[in-house]
């Protein structure tokens, strides 16, 4: 969750001045950012958005926020977060543990605190006043619960400080909050002291977790044994802690945060000036030595630059510029941002990118480096246009690597700041697309649900607090004009959670000496200081087509090409853009390929079983650059071999409830079967009413065939093979089947999906589709049947939009989306199959290769067991568990067949189980029966008479 900048591209005038010009941050910030309309005239043909359309979209953002916020307050508060599919609050310890994700939850009404200053930005001052009173009255910060120091700092401490900042602003204006007496600041100070025990380390780096009641080392704390933390976790504290010190006059908070930043800077890799992802909090050794701008590091870089903006300390700017030079030298491969090894920065560490790097174009706007910001943003937008949302991770050829999308706001943030920097109406259209996708795919009756899989459109029962804290803030500001705001947003800096801290803090309670230690041990290139927070008039003096000219070459980058820069070796040798040999192209029978391998120090061995083994000896390479290419080739070959095994797994499927009152809004993630109808080849899917079969296990002849005929059969897992169940219901006349897990409480939220395997026999006789639902998802359908006897579902490879579901049918007016005009919906219903996407061709598999990488003595070397690298070719029907249901473990991250340039490897997430001690606060988890949920939904439908949909 990286917020963007406080100095939003505004400059101090020229652009020709150097170092000394930046000694006065107030001058730098005084002008703020020029209004978008004065920065860049609309490009010819760009179609500048009318004021009326901007106003309409701004109002739509307000309505969407109201939908999310009111459902949280009605169904979840005082719980930390809303579970929008089941319309209840998520309370730590009362739901299956999601591992580290739950460390953000502390039984302190997280979503409400995180949303406080958003209410003021959206001009909802009355609701803000009510929310502040609730926080003061209800929130308890003394719970016996272990929380993440990082998440608690940016969300809760930042939320309290942001709320305090806008509260005193409103009080000064004299109309609202006249009763306010710093109560939120008092709570922030209390929380600050509760976080301080985490800093009890010799290095000054904080422990990653702390017990709010007992601290770290206390016998009852249940934490304090960790040795590692992420760089962003330790390096994203300075804004909140310094603001707390400046607001209260208590310097200890800023001192602790500065010490942590100083230690990370000292431990940077000196030759590359990069930092790793995780670090040992006691020794300072790098545990994970890969470096990028995404997860684990992102907001460390952000806070260095923003700490300079807020605090005026030159050392922070100098550190940022040193890191930024390294980022652009090694990590930036426009339009890509690829992780590298900190000790070997010319070598990519992986072939995929995570979605958190979407904040970086916004940070580049603050830095003033607009061209690469435009390039990376455009690449990300093309990925979004392909998948509707930004997957949690995607490969360099834009295939889905991790399929979830928890409604992250980073891309919206960068869109806002690029619009502020360029004034290009193109970015308003990008924002409009984000709004439409949220309403079309993520909106559900009780809020907005995260996407469990962007390929299928299935939902996850979560709505993280940052969705309200950041997404609506940035989208509203994108379309708002200055007169729409009740205060000047340019007077504040955004934290990484988009909380507002006033810039006047830079001259308040300056208790910390600002000794510049940076230049004592690094020689800075003075050109690094150019264009930091430049005046936008200098950036775009006479070229209204500037941004468009940068975007244009990237328009088809996702669908039609595999972007790749010139290799470092080619640049050095001056041989031009001839690409090196890639693993996917290698042919063992090609003499030219064998010669290239030899130059890279790679030797080829033909094994007796027909496989080919590759071994690299770096010392035998023609040059060090060739050795690097050889190591990269070996890594790609290992990943490719691993990917081929994973691609035998089928992607997850979707069960969409289309009958009243759901109308396609509820999408359940389902496991596929290795037999029966392949839903990926039948784009319309299978639609029908569901019925429970007798016997429920489906292991013998169905005794209610008249009820099952032409229906989709529901049955329970267990007591026989999946294929046997399928044959029995098919014989009874069913058009499809859904197997529901008999393991009470199981859920796709906490367990990896698996695909149903055959029974070791020929299964060509099974022609109906079969899907698997975990217990939690299955019970949603069973509860709906109990409430409404006629429940109709759609079995498909991915969720369909309602225009497709109800094509040619009469749609009740009250299910038409509130964000769409009636005529637009009618037009959609009359369109032909142009909205349907054709299934894409699977990429051809490479030959069977075993790869082993060896390096000279003294170099770190990973030697992989050759057998473990061979692609698996086992008969899928051979996997079984005694005489029970057979299944094949799968993963949500398995890639669907798509045109590929390079494959990425997937990493399954580890699941944990955790029980937290009960808090003294009476937490009402508000579990509701289906009858109550449906009643709420009907009220919602009647209230809006129109409606909508989903983010790790």
C-alpha cells in the first residue's frame, strides 16, 4: 500500500539550480502542483473530458464509497474488516487463520480508523464527526493480541494522526468539530508507546510483530522470537513516528524511526547501492538478497523521499537519490521493473513482477522522472485491460502468476499523480475504467469483494481497510476540481496508506539534530539532484503530445509482443539488439544453439533415458558477461521445466448464482475435474437449477431421478470416487454436478484448490461438467436452497457479466447496475457475442530438459537434484486415495493457457492456524442467517433500484 507524494510535482521555479536549491523544502512546496488544466493542453483528438462527465464520475465514486462504508458500519463494526460475501465482520480468532494477512487485525475497528480522513476528503464532515466519536468511545488499544508493527503503524497510527490532522483543520474553520480536544492524538500517543517495545534490538530495527498488551519479550506476549523483517517493514515508520513526535513534542518516536532508517542505509550493498527484501534484525545480514521496488521494499524508498519533503532533512533526499540511481541503472528495464540480485545487479532474480510496484510511477512523479513513470503505468494499464484487474503477480510476458487481486489502490494512486503532473485527459479515462471494473466485477450486495482469481472472476470474502482508506480517496481526487474540496489538499503529504499529514509539521517541535551523515561514505553524482519535484511547466513547455508520444509504442505490448530491452552483454559489446538464447527457444539438435551454450559455459549431456541434462561451469564461459547470460539461461530452463509440470494442472472454475435475489452477483471459486465437459471450451457454460440428490453421497443409483433430470446435482464428497458420482448423476439425467466437501468449515480462502481426478479407468463416457466446492462455499448454495427453493447457477470457466447471463431475457429493473445508464444496459443485451473472449492457444512445451547450475568455488551455488526438474508425465487418473475420492492437488496460481514468451514459477502460500486470546471488549461478530442476509440484500436492491463486485 504505497501512497503517493506530498510534493506533487510542484517546483520552486527553475530547474537549473542544483543542490542548494533543495535546502529549503518550504520553497519547494509552496507552489504545490499547478492545476491540471494549466499544465498541459488536451492533446488533439484526445477528447478532453467535460466538466459534467467529471462531476458525474466524482459523484459515482461517492456512491461507491457510501456502499462500502455503510455496509461495513451496518454489518461489521466494531470488527476490524467486513466480509462482504457473508455480510459480517471479520474478527481475529473467530475465522480460519489466513496467516500473516491477519496480523493487520487487532480488534481495534481497523476499517473505521483507516477511513477517518477519507470521509473529510470526500466532504462527508457529518459522518466524520460521528466516526471520531465512535472511535473515541469504542476503540480499545490494550488488547492481548499480536499485530504487525508495520501494518499497525501505517493503518492505525497513521489513521489516528490523519484523523487528528483534518479534525483540527475543521475546528479551525469554525463550523465542525468544535468539541474536539485532541482525543485522537492521545490515542495515537498511547498506540505509539505500545509499538516501542518492538524496537528493543541492538540494531534498532523493530521486531515484525508486537503484542499490544504485553509487548515483545513478556512471557505472555507470544512473539519476540522472530529474527527477520522486511525492509519496508522497518523502513516505513518515519512519517508517522516523526509526525507523532512533532504533534506531541515527545521526540522518542522520531528518534527510533530514524535509527531504523540509518541502520538500513548502513547495510545497503555498497557496490550496487541496493537493499534486499528481508534483513536480520539482530545482525543486519541480508536474508533475501533480491532487490526490486515491489513487495517487501516499496515504501522504504517512498518514505526516504517523503521524509525529506515533510522534515526537510537533506540526508533523506541524498539517500533516496542514491537508491534511485541504482534502481534506474539495474531494476528499471522499461517498461518493466524486474528484481535483481543485490550482489549481482546485472542478473535478474525472477521473471515476474508483483502488483505493489504499481505505486512506483506515482513516486517517480514526485521525483520528477516522468517518462519512465508514463511507460510503466501504461504497461500496467494494458495488463489491467487484459485481466480487468492487476493480478497480484504477473510474468514478463504478462501471464497471470498469482491470480488474486485484493482491490489494491496503488495503480489508482499513480493514475492520479500522473494526471496531476501531465493534465492529460487520458488518465481520466483510465480512472473511469477502474470505476467501471470495480462496479462490474467487484461490487456485491454487502460491499466490494476482493478477486480470488482475476481469470475466473471468482470472489474472496474480504474487503481490506486500505480499499476505503486509499482507493476512493485517489479516485475522488482524480475527478475533483479545487472548488469541490473543503480544504487545500496541497497543504498535506500522503503517507503510504494515503493518510494526510500537514506540511507545517516540518517547522514544529524540531527536537532532532539533522546531521548529514550520508556523504561521509558515499560519493554522490550531482546530477541525481536534477528534477526532484520539478515545476511541471518545465517538464512540458511546448509539447501537449508528450505523454501520448511515450504511451503510443506500448499500446499493444501485452497482447502482441514480449517486451525486452537490449541485454547488458549486447550493450557492452555493441552488437545491437540481438536477443540472447532463451530457454523456451532452445533446441538440442540446433548446432548454433549448442555453440551459444558453449560460449556461456553450458555443457549438454544426453542421458540414457532420452532426457537432456545441462550443466554450467562459469569458469568455462567466454567472458563474465557470457557467464551471466549462461546463469540466466539455466534459471529460465529450471523455471520452464517447473512451469511445464504446473501447467498440467487445470485452472479454477466458477459457480455463479444467477437466480433471485443474487442475479449473478455471488461467484464461488470451484475446483475443476480431469474428466467430463471442459468448461474452458464451452464459453456459455452450463446453466440450470440445483437439486440435492438421494443418496447424498451419490455413490449408488440415484433414487430421485425425476427431480434430478435436467438439473445440476449437488452431492457430498466421500465414500466413492468422483467419477462414480458423475456417472450416477449423468445416468439420472443431470446436466452437471457439484461435489461439496464434507470437511466442516473448509474454504477456498484458506485451502489450496485441487482438481478431481478420474478413477484409473477411461472416463470418456462422462460428458457433463463436474465442479468441486469447499464446505463454506457449498453451504452458501445450500442455505440459498433452504430460503429459496429454486436456485439457479451457472457453471463456467470464469464469471460472466450480467449482460451476458441475461442476454435475450427480461431483466428486472432493480438489478440493473446503478452506474450504468438504462440505454447502455439495453445496448449490451442486444450485442452479439463480441464480449465473449476466445480461449487462447496454449504455448508449445519445450523438450524434456534437466538443468543443474554450478559455479566456481567461493561463489554461492544452488545445485538442484536433476530428477526433481524433470517435467511430470504421470497419468492424471493414477492419483487416488484408497477407495475414497481421488484428487490432484492444485493451486490458485496455476496459469491458464495463454500465448507465452516466458514462463514464471508459482509459489503456493503457506497456511497457518492461530487462536488469539479473547479481548475484554465485547466483540459481536454479527453472524447472520441466510434469511437475514437476503433481507438486507432486498432492502439494498429496493433502495438503489440498480447495482454490482472484488484484492492478498
